[in-house]
């Protein structure tokens, strides 16, 4: 066996990561591990844009439908599980593909997690109470004031991430971003980083089309089944959150669909902000399959 290579394919939602990664995996005769944290959960079938049944048969995937929404699972758990999975896969293949848009999960595999201070229950409960009473806005405002650098890249709709950052800031007196500036962990494999990008207007059109397709496939019905569990953190995510609001009768259908499309676009922009900070990523259009394959082979 030659040297072990992990090919990491990243980019914003709806850019075409899944289709390209499957074609590359077939040409390289290898397997895929997912780094899309929403695709781990088997109950979240329609709204997470998972590979379809035929696609999953074409190439072996790992970390798709691997969890239930009732399971507690952290990015630290994923780092451990993904590295263990890779260790086994590298016994069969020299090259493995990792694909996904969840930047924190990608970084956990490629660079390791940051060593953060132990939490403080009293501070955490203060912010949890604030969120319950007044929503996301006061958390967002405070984090922007205290740590603008992290505020620029954090998922601003994720209360757990906001609360964790504010907890660390108040506990240590230092910005959360301070603890994220560290040397990457050493890995037993080399990493080739590929970024996929299209014109922003094209991405937005693809997002709109995908949302329409998912809704036509029964996404609302899926959310009705999941509605009793809507307070689980994993379900407080783009699309599901807006559809739960519709089920509650707080928005009409037209507004709901518009909000899903707009918030998904905002999420895609945050993904781009995150990945553009990594200067090791080589950017391509998803239609440049030959150029991508040539680049990968040139790096091996």
C-alpha cells in the first residue's frame, strides 16, 4: 500500500458536492465518509438532501443514517468515530473521500478539535434561560460585541453554539476565537482539500429549486411526524425550524417557503465564509471534474 490520502470535498449547500464525490469515488474505486452533521440522522430524511437510495448503492457511504435524533452526539464523538472509521478503510484503500459542508466536523477530522476550558453550569444556565425567554437575538448581540471574529463564522441560528461561546468568554475573560487558534493535530494520512464553488446567483437558484423539490417530496409531512420532538437541538436547524413555525400557525405557507430559501442562502454564505479562511483549499467549479481529478493525481 502507498501513502494514505484523505480527499476532503467541501463547499456551500446545493453546490453539487454529493454528485461529484460519487463520480470521483467510482473513478478512484474508493468509499465516502460524510461530514454533513444533519445527514447522520435517519429520521431527517427529506430535509437534509442526503444521497438517494440509488446513489448510496453506487458507492459505499459512512455516517449517513448512522444515528437517531434521540442520540446525543458531539463533534468530539464524530472526530473519534471518523478517525476510527478511516483507520479501517485505509487498510483497504489508499484514498478515501470525505464530503460535507459542516465546517466544524470537517476541521475535527483534518485538524483536530480545539482544547476549550471546562464549562460552567451556572453561566450556561443563565444563557439558556435568556434564550428561552427572549430568543436568539440577545445572544447574537452579546457575542457580536464580545467576539466579532467568531460571530462572523458561527451558525447564528444555533443556540447551542452561541451559548457555548458566551460561556467560555464569561468564564475566561478571553474571546472564544482565542481558543480556536491552535496548531493542527498530526494525522497518519495526508489531506487534499477541494472546494466547490459556483456563481452566487446560481447557488441561490439551486437552493430555491432544491427547497421546492424537497417540499414536493413530502418534507412538511416529515416535519409533522417529527413535531413532537421539535425541541431537540438537532431539529433546530434550517428548514425544519421554519416548517415547525408553520405547523404552529405562526406563518403562512408563502412566508414559510420564502424564509426557508432565504435562511438556507444565509447558511450557504456562512459556509463560504468558514471555508475561505482555509488557504489549503483548492477551488473548482463542480463541472470541472477532469481538472479536479488531475489535481488530485498531481498531489499524490
